């Protein structure tokens, strides 16, 4: 049976978590900067401003 001590498990989980967060950050950045998504983000950014024709009550 393979025995894994606490220190090894903690080191593995810290490394895995670090790489997971780095990969997810790169994916989110790539999605946000992808040229095909520009129109969608522009529409979302202007949608609130274009919808205001009178003051909120």
C-alpha cells in the first residue's frame, strides 16, 4: 500500500491549486480578449447607457 504523509499531500494540493488558478486565469483572459467576443462585450457595455431615457424613480 502506498502511504502518503501530510506534508506530501499539502505540497501536491498547493501546487495543483496554483497551476489550476493560473490556467483558469489564462482561459478567462483569452475569452475576454478574443476578437469574436468584442461585439458581445460592447453591446453589454452600452446596453445600460442606451436604455436610460429618463431618470430612475
